[in-house]
């Protein structure tokens, strides 16, 4: 049975533990989740259907030499029909049409499985092209090549040669898209039948167009030479069929901030920051300043840092001046530190001894422990029969006894005097 005081202590500890567990835990900041990458766009259903048909045709090629697997192929074909057009072969091909991770393919196959079976058993002879029969005619997901949109309209340039053969018709072959031509580099126009900006007709006939690049800054040209320019790109001016760079900085066409200067480049310009010493500038460095910034002074043609510490700028006691780029700061002199806005002398603390913070009673206990260790060591050596250590041991015990008795007698005498 638990004693009364111990039972009370246990109850108190259990109560404290319950209180601790009931306290709310620390609220740690939760890291923000990493940005989610946008999922890739789903392929157009026509592309999914085309991939399904291509995979189906590969399955047919893979099983072209297979049979029912019974061993007697002639009997099987006579009694069970030919494996080539059998349901067994169809099932084997369909099982491998879609990869496990291709969700779009599995969904389309589930929707069109009956149509595939209809084609397999009834339509192969009259419609041997499964893609045309399934994807274009039955599901109406695709258009013939060179056409686009819900009504399968011809692409610009005609269905036979969409975009003139020099671009890609948007949505070609699908029931979607705008039919706009995305022309190759160097070609332009609605059906990519012209040369684009910066190119000229190097060769053209009824069915063929070759576009070559103009000389660098020419936007339109009659040939590849520098002197064949007809129109210039932005930042250049046409002069005697040549494109000359416009100096925007010299013609005040540039737009830079007050603390920047203009640098002309080919066909354009750049705005770069003035030096720190300048209030407005005409170029790079402290020698191109329009006016010096505060903390700088004109020395010859340059704005150089002014040393404010040459004059009395730090009025506080025990302060000294430190010059900085474009200014200065007041700091305390060596041996002083900042306290409440003034510099006061640093107090170097005296080095304390190892026992300086110990009380007198703690020193007495430490002293007794030290002597105890020495006496134990001497006793161990004396027990081995060594006369020298035995004599030292006896002397040490006698000294300790005398010290203890003298200390005790002093305390008894002090107590007796205080008692009187």
C-alpha cells in the first residue's frame, strides 16, 4: 500500500502531467507547397484515334503467323474458321493496343470497341482503311489530310499542298483548329506563298519558291547585297539603298533617366547608370559628370570624394571621424564604446581566479576531499608493505586528525565565548 505522503506526491505529478499535455503545442510555420507544374495539354481525340489504329495494325502484323495453338492448324481452320479473321485474334490484338498509362487510349477504346468489332467481322472488305472508317467516317474525330475543322475544309493553299508546302496548317487532319498557316522561317502570307520580312525571292516558278535572307538591317530587299535594301528595320535609316544606323543618343531620340547616360548600339541604344559621384552625366566615370553629388567636389575635370574629416565634424567627446565614399561617420575612439548616445570608456573586467566564486564552506569541503584522496592513495601503497609510504601515511593521518581537532576546538571555543 502506498504511504500517504508518497500518494500525494504521485497525485501531484499526475496532475502536472495532465496540465502539460492539455497545453496547446507550438504552432510551427508550414512551408508553402511547391508550385504545381501545369499538366500537359491533352492530345486531340483525332491523334489518340490515329495512335490506336497504328497500334492495332502493329498487333495485326505481330499475329499474322499465329494460329489457335491447338497443334492441328488444318483441322482448326476447317472446324473453327480461319484464325486470320477469328474473334480470338481480335481479342489478342485489342489486349495490346493501349499501354497501361495511356488513359486517353483506354477511354477511346472503351467507347469504340463495338465499332471495331463491327469493322472486324463485317466491314473489312468494303473499308480496308480502319483509320478512315473508324476515326473519320464513324467517330468523326479526324479529317482527310490537307483539311481541318468540323466540316473538313481545305487548308489555305489547297488540300493537296496545304500552306504551299512551306508551313503547317493549324488543325490539319482534325475536326479542330483555325486553319491558319504557321509559315517556315523566310516565308509569309496567308498560304506561305510570299517571302517574309528580311527575305527576298531568290527563285520562283509555278510550283516552287525559294526565299533567301536580305543583308542584316534590311527589312525588304531586292537581293543579298548591302546596296539592295528597299526598306530598313527599326533603328536604321535608308540612304542610297543602304541601311545606316540611327544614332539615337546624338539625335535625342533616346529616353534615359536623369541619372543615366545613353550609349548607341547597332539599331538601338542603351541607358547606363552614371557614376555615384555624378548628379547627371554625359558618359561613364567621374570625369563625365554634369554636376558633383553631395560629398564630392570638383578637382580638375573629375568629381572626387571630399574628406570631411579634415574639419571638425564630430563634436562629441571621445569621438573620431571616419571618411566614407561620398560622406563620413562619427565613431567612438579606441578604448571607448557607444552607450546611450555618448562614448564611455570600456571597463576591462579583472580576471577572476578559479575559486573566486566559491563560498568558504565549499572550499572546506573541497579541501577535505583532496586530503581524503591523498590518504587513500597512501593507504593503498602502505598496504603493500612499503615502509616509506607507511610512514608517510601515518604522518598524514596524524596531521589530518590534528587539523580537524584544532578546527573543532576553535569552533567549540568560539561558541562557548558567544554563549557567555
